[in-house]
């Protein structure tokens, strides 16, 4: 197995990756699928689609640094740091490569890995994400708000973009559970990941991606509207776009059957 790529711009003394929390489900001998989460979430965001995916893959979920049960290294973080963490998970499992599926921030990590370390990536699915999610000032302001008042101060606003108003009204327990998830994220970790998005621009590297790619947009996504996925699909050679109706930003929560079916069909394709 080839060791993961080193970075020429790494600051002296910084570890190669943070030892993030991970869990694997499904048959150990099946093709490996690495799932990468949205900002403000934990591995539980994938729970609705997990039964479908584990029928076909060894599914590896991990908490982004600064989130869930993963450590909170001192910031700032850069996108390459998050890619190093993901590759560190593969290395610890002895996996030379894996399929990738990432939602929102997780999609950004997946795109960067496919650009920077293409030999570690099989097929790729990008859900409700963006190659450039501005304006930068908005992310700086959100990070400042979280540092000042904590993730609890933004939880309701964040969750209002994760699910549609109809779902929120029909399932108040889900809304409460998601707001508790956001509130549980360490303030410093959330703010540092805001900085990752603030400084990210993946558009120039998209044409170099060779991994067969499926881009999945949610029709009611206010955070990363379908046009963000349209741009990604247009710039990655051979990429395909699907738009899921009746779903907002974390589409795995509202349309797990549709999302699961799309992921299996794309990632399991020979």
C-alpha cells in the first residue's frame, strides 16, 4: 500500500493527520466506501442510508476533526488537513483506496482528495456540496458568532436549512435531535471548519478529477442550491447530475431511499 501524499506547505511540527474517530459497518471483504460528513454533524447523519449501503459495501464513517468524538486540534484548519485525516483513516484500515461519498463539507473533502490523491479514490458521489461556497465574509462572521456565543446560538438556523419546513413541522423530534447534534459540536472545531470553507476554491482543479463522479443536488437546498452541483458536474469530465425532489441540505435525512439507491447504483457500477 502506498503511503499517503505529503504536503510541501505543511507547517513544521504539525502532525500529518488528526486521529479522528471512525467506525466500520458491513462486510469486511466488500468494497470500501468512506463517508464524509457535513459541517456541524456527526456520523449519525448517515444513519438513514446505512442499511442500504452496508448490503453492498464496507462502510466507513468518521467524525470530522473538531466534531463528534474526534479530537479538536488547534486551528486554523485547511482543506488539506481534512483530507489528510480521511486518508489517515484509510491508512489505519490498511486500505489503498476507497469509494467516496461526501455531503456538503464532506463533498469538499472528497473533491480535494480526488484532485490531490487520485490513486486513493475509486468512484465518487458528491451530495449537496459546492466547489466554492461564498461569500467568504459570511463564514468569517459565522465562525466569530460561534466563538462568541457557542454552537447553540446557531443550531436552529442551521437545522432550518438541513430539512424542509414540511419535515420540520411533521417531525419536531427530528428537529430537536438535529439541533442537539449541532449544539454538541465543539465551538472551536466548528469555527475552524468554517475557516476551511471560507478559504476554499476547488473550481480550478475539477477538470483534473478522473474518479467517475455522481453529483446529487436537493431541489429545496438553500445552503448549496442545485446550481452548485450543476457547476461541479459540468467541470468534472464525465460526471452525472441527479436532482432529488422534496429534500433540503442534508438529503440523507429526508430521502434516504432515493439517496441510497443512487449511491449503490453509481458506486457499485463496474
